[in-house]
């Protein structure tokens, strides 16, 4: 199945590049082709079998992504996957979550 996604990605890459270029015009310079593809697979086609979708529908779905809906997805995904406490150690986390406990 993964190989199928790679084949489809390679086939529709010109449409994805076009969408990326549109995002650059709107000054979303950090968006990559892989980000757009990830959005389509995880959001647009979440409950669909991409291999069974007609090519025109895949390309239409890519070309109709609005910058607003893409950036909303990115923000939610980043909040979901980020580890807010990665910069603190176990002891600092314990003190943060239990401020009333004194160190012994």
C-alpha cells in the first residue's frame, strides 16, 4: 500500500508543486510538497482508499486546498504532536505538577 502512495504522489507531483507555488505567493514559504501530500492523505482522504480514487478527483482535491484550511490543519497537528515538556527534566516536571510538595 505504501508503494501505491508513492506512485500516486509521483504521478500528481506537478499539481502538488503548483499548489506549493500558490502558497509561496501567499508567503507560506515553509510549506513543502510532502506537507501538502500529508494533509491530503491524513485530512482530505482520511476515510477513503486513495488508490481507488479517480486521478481527476485527486488532482482536484489538491488544487482546491485553501491556505486557511491547510494552515489550520498544520497548527492542530503541531499542537497534537508537540511535547511541551521536552525541555525540562523529571524533577522539574514533578515540581511543576505538584507545587505544594516540598523536596525532601
